[in-house]
């Protein structure tokens, strides 16, 4: 746990504080839209003044965004980091200005409580394992699988990959991972990598896309190549409406949710910390799961 005393920060009342929110990626991905909306809604509910910035997937921009938020007087920060490393300049300034940091969805590498108060995200290794379970089921434990990796440089990609590979190795020795390339967590990336995949491995049996946007891009590529729903088993992570609809349409086998609704948890963490209470240095949000059995009925829970 972490307390204001331990962190060397003076106690504060969140209601009177200006809070800065730094978003990492463009809001074309519903994960990002829902995440930002959740932060804004919660700030509104509590009457907290919120200032925001979006780095559009440019890490240097995100560092200067957060510095700007502090010069604009942010007294507490919520950061959705693009990369996990490289935060030293921000951490040093936040320490000097006594600004507590809560990070959401991706981790900042540093010392918990010293460098940041808490990390709030999913259990990404578990998401990878759940995706593997879906893939193993879809392929009856046998076949060739491609992995569309997320962007490099963050814990989410590393952990989603680790959980998936470990579970396949343990439980499905007849599934072989034959192709691995990053689609940068974008739809265009997923599409172009899948176009290459179809050239190099035309008989691929399954695709694990480390987010929905890449999975949707993969479906576009498969459609373009004349494939039919079910020809290639696709498993993705996020839980967007479009991906869950593609389960109903038969293109995607299953989706493991990555829940982006961090607003209440993030503001609760800052509020308790400001009051001098002990806050856990890691908070795991719970994730749903979608497949053909529940997609129709669960669609309203997708984002
Ligand atoms: O899955 C993806 C986004 O960091 C958990 O990043 C997040 C991931 C999410 O680009 O859609």
C-alpha cells in the first residue's frame, strides 16, 4: 500500500483539486473513447475540475503533455501511459511539485509509492490465458496460429503474449505459433499484417489479435482475400461493440474483455490518498468474456 505520508506528499481534498488526465492514443479506438469518457464522467459527478491532453500515440508528446498539465496547475494526475519506460523527467517534476500520479491501463516502470501511487489495470497475463483457452477450444487443440502483437514498449503487449503462449504450451502441444508481428494496436496495422500473413501462410488456422482493432483489421483482410466466416478462428481482446457483433456474424470466435472504465477507481484512489489513507499500489479491474453463446445477450455490455 501507499499513503501520502509514505510518499512524502501533503494531504489534500480532491474536491478542491485540479486533476490532469493524459490520454496516450487517439480516440478512434473505442477502448480510448470509453476510457476518457469514464474519467470525464467521474470528474463531472464529483464536481472536480479536470484538464486533459491526448498524445496521439507520440511518446515525446505525452511527456510534454503531462509537464503542461502540471504547469497548468494540476495537483493530481491520472496517466494512461503510451510506453512503460522513459518517464523519469515527469516523475522528477511530479516529485518536486508533490503531485500524486495514478496510472491506468498500462504501467509506468518505477517504484510504487515513490514514483506513482497506484496502477489500475487488468490482469493482462490472465487475459492472454483466457484468449488461449478460447483458441484451443476453437481449434480443437490443433493447428497453426498467428499472433498479431500489440505495440512494443508497454507491459500490456508483453503480458498478453506471455499468458497466451504459456497456456498454449501447457495445454495444447499440437498448436504451433507460426507467425508473430506487431499490428501496433491499430486497425490498419492489423489489416496490413494479416494481408502479409495470408501471403506467407495461406492455410493459417487461427489468429490471436492482441486487441479488437487489430482483429477487426484482420477480418477486413480475410474478407478481401475471399475467406468465409469460420475459415480462420479469430480471438481478440477488448470487448468493443464492433468485435462482439463480429462474433454474432461468425467472423470472430471469442473476445476477452479489457475493461476501460477506470473513472470511479481512479478518483477513489486519489480521494483516499489525499485523505491520508493507505491505497493499494495495484488495483485489478474485472473483465468479462464474450463468445457465440453469450454475444447476443451481452452486446449491450460491449463498448
Ligand atoms: O487493449 C488497446 C489499446 O493498454 C489496455 O491499448 C490497453 C490497450 C487496449 O490500444 O485497445
